[in-house]
């Protein structure tokens, strides 16, 4: 496997869509990190990514041999009263975790968000995902609250922690 320090982090492009969809599906089917249990159909993911590209929503990908192995995206809220805020989503496929790639992905996406005039980036993380919580805190996110039993996977309830970073 390639050293993660050598893996390029780049803004998503149209040619990454199918590979991003595959990575999203891989992480979703693990049934423990995302709110998806499987990726939405490619026909739904394609317009999501194209909208991100066309409207300046930060979305970065880590690419190895032409395949997406991780991503981080931040969607600006559509309502004018919340347009200064974005919601972060990210994932890394197995084999590339715990090697610093998440830190690089989130810093790249959050940096783009700051450069594009976002004031606040928020996220929701499963309370049992301690590795992700530690990453978010490491890059400046602060816990804002807990939604009890907010997620149910395979009959088990999991709390969801709300976190955010606000740019000064």
C-alpha cells in the first residue's frame, strides 16, 4: 500500500464520481460510521457531486491508482439564514485509516470552506466512533450536544454527537 503521506488530496472532478460512489458504498456497508447503510444509486450521487463542483461546495478526495480511497465534503446550507454554515461528511475505506489521511482530508476541505466564506462547519458523528471524534477535536471541532438514540442500525440505538468549528 502507498504511504498515505504520498497520496494526493485533490478537489473532486467529474471523472472521480464512479470511484467516489464505490468508496461511499464500501464505507456505508460497514454499517457503523455513516447514516447510509449502502450508497445511494449512482444516478443520485452524480448530481450531488456535480452540484458540489458547480456551486463551490468543498469536496476533496484521496486518490490511489485512479481510485478514491477517502473523501471529505462540506455542503453549504441552502436557506439564506443558514448559508454561512456547512455540513461535513467524510469517509475512508478500510486499509487507509489511522495513517493521517483523515487529518489531511478534513484540513483540505475545511480550508476550502474558510476560503469560500463559510463561517461555521458542523457535523454529526456516532458517539461510539471514538477515532472520528478524536480527529474532529484535533482539527478544532467542539462538541455542542448529544442527540440520544438518534441512529438505529441493526436494531441498536446509538447517540449522535453534534460538533462544529466556527471561524473567527
